[in-house]
C-alpha cells in the first residue's frame, strides 16, 4: 500500500512538472496589452477568472464597455509598454499543482505588483485569478452581472 502511495506521488509530481513554466503562461499578457479580454486567450483561464471574463464578454456584446478595466495585468495604471518591457520581473512559486506568479514592473513612477494564481490542468498551467498586491482588487471579486 505504501509503495502505491509513493508511486502516486511521483506520478503526480512528474505530471505537474510537465506543465511547463507558470511564468511563461503569464508573460504574454504583458507583451500584448488587452490579451486577457480576447477570446483567443480564454483557454488560458479557468474559474473563477474565466467566469468573470465570460461575464465581461456578455456585457460587451451590448456595447463597447464591459465591467473590467483593460489594464488589469498592469494594475489598473496608465502604463507605457516600453517601460513595462524593460522593468518586468516574474517571480514564481510552484507547490504541487498550484503556482503563484508575481509580476513586478514600473508604471506611473511606482513599482507595481500583480499576483497571478495558476493551477495545473493536465499538462498545462491555467490562470485562476489575478490579484493586485498594492490596490484593492482581484479578478475573482469583480461583480460582472
């Protein structure tokens, strides 16, 4: 019985490791502003983040504005893409099938920090939430109804 448990743990650890780097899932959202709002990126998300993004899409069908700020990855700032590109640092911590990536960058003359929470689904990392570390917001707490 004990050997089966050890084998199960090893198989789980290997499958989580095959999921690649969580920071590489997050990086494109800083290289292409607004990517999180595009349908082409929706597969990168799971609930609760995906649910909020889908609700935002439904609202946008009735007009140009949704319930989300298009600068969420940039901590809801007026950002300069060149400044983001030159200052972006991604720090990741993986624990089993969960990971946290903290994106740190300069915007509006201050260091900004946004935490991304990810889960390994099969062999891929998926984003479950985005949380500001200096402002009072989390994607999962938005009320998009």
